[in-house]
C-alpha cells in the first residue's frame, strides 16, 4: 500500500456537508457492483499554517493510528485504508461490528485455526477479553502473515497495561518484516503506548477530552496547544493527519462516517 498526498482526491459534495464514499475495488467487491466502480479515494488534504511541505506516502510496513470520538468518521477512514492494501490481509475485531464485515472475508474465532487461503480474514474472538487468544493470533501473524493487519478498538487486545506479548512484538518489530499494522481507537489513553509512539501516521478526528489530546500530542511529539487548536477548528467529520515520517501536520476535509 502506498498512498501519497497526490492520490488523495475528495469527491464533490452533493450537500452543504462534504462527504467521501468508499468502495473496495479488490476481490472483496460485492457481486452486484459495477466493474467500472472507481477505486477508493481519500480526501485531498489542505495544509495548515504549521507544516511547510507535503507528506510522503503510506507504505505497507508503516504503523497507522486512527483515533476520535464515536461516529466521528475514524472507522470509515481506516476501513478505506485497509481495503486499499493488497491481499492477504487480516482484521481483528473484538466487537464483531458490521463495519469490519468485509464482503468476501472469512471470519474465524479460534486463533489456532487461521484460514490460510482467503484474501481477507477476520478474527472475532469468542471472548473479547481473552488476551491469550490475541497473543496466539499475533504470534501466528508475526511468523506467517505477509501483509496488513487492522486492529479495531484495541482496548482488550492491546490495553494500556497487561498487553499480550505478541501484539507488542508485532507492533515493535513487524515493520522489519514488511508487516503493516493499522489501529483504530476511541481513547488514546486506554491503549498500549507503542501503538501511538511508533506510528508513522496518526489520523485524529474529534477528540473531546483534553487529557486525551495532551496524551496523544506528547507521544507523537507535537505541542499539545497546536493539536488542540487545530482540532477545535475542524468542521464536523474533519480530521488531522500527522505524518510522523516528515513531521507534517495536515488538515483534511470532512469524511462521512459509515452507517
């Protein structure tokens, strides 16, 4: 996966609130979709007064952290990023939400029986609080999986304390193996620090708790006042993109949350 700012194009809004629709253009495209359906796209960023140059592309091995309030648009964005990654790929969803139910994905609940031939696999544990299950899965992913993993709402799989060993190993060492990792979380303070501190790209939607803003800013190396100011200026469903590779902060136009 390589998404550069030049590839980020916004759709023309049909209403006063701009929105962007996403669709999967790979093997997971629903059977009734048109073959001429366009590939997924992201909003075109407009630069704030803070950055001085554009950001570099998102690569397969990069760590991505997306955060924001419920129904702020964060899940829509990370789903599109995930679908832009070539197969094979894996989504880990403790909550079994509809948004991660990618068409064509093979869902499984036993980390000892990972489907090995599917383009997209989806892990939904029998017990969302079973950290051993996440540990077993990530151990297998680290040694066997060649592409991208999306961890949704990581409060159980990668909590701020007592996290499974192999989840952290995947996050810390996986980039050397070209293993991508993208994480979507509501509260930054509730998750393992390495998910944020090692992120190459951080996308921030509405974040109403000032403690979360300060915590996030400290971990990515931004002044908290700058992050707070830019968040307060965002329109509804707008978001910020912190490119940690080039240390560039970009303001992105609104994105419509998935239903």
